[in-house]
C-alpha cells in the first residue's frame, strides 16, 4: 500500500468537521480524495450537521457539474455508503491497493483506516450502496 495514494492517508486522525489534509471526518476524507484523485470538487454539505444528511445530499447530486450514479460492481475511487443499520450514515472510498479490495474511511476513535469487506462486517458496518462520480462534460 506504500505506493498507493491511500498509504499517505491511513493513520491520520479523525476530527468531526475536519476537511484535511492532516485530519478528516468521513465526508472530509471523501471530498479530499475526490478532489485529489478525480479532480472533482464536491460541495461541503453540512445540512443539519448529521452524516445522514450529508449522504442524502451527496446522493442528490445531479443537474450540475457532477453526478453520482449507482453501480453494482465497485471500482477504485467509487463512493461507498456504509451503515450500522439499514439507512446510510457513513461514506468511504472503494480502493484496491495491492490487489486487496476494501474501503478507505475516517472513523471516530481510529482515524483514517482501510478495511476489507469482512473486516467491515466484523465491526458492525455493512455496505449499503456504491456510487460512481461523473463529471458532466458540458459543464466547466
């Protein structure tokens, strides 16, 4: 993972509302990766301040310069909705370093971590959906 972009992010601390580059919350990490790796600037969605509101707002992207399209099979840099229940409340980034597949995300008490799918389940998280960001070529 040393040569993968995630290698320089793993282990950075978690802080509510942090947008990087030296500490993150889950939305901040996702925005940072989208900007750095995809060249996509996402809005800083606070809504009512809850993660669920941010995820709902992200899902409603469209009609602008960026859309989020649901996909069944993730690929590197897709958004991953995670939940400890049935409704999404957490967001991460699908990555595939060293042929391992999993989620890069920022969580309270642990900071930025990489977890494979079985590890997510062992920590009470389940994947709810995958979304792929797309730039609208007609927008600047």
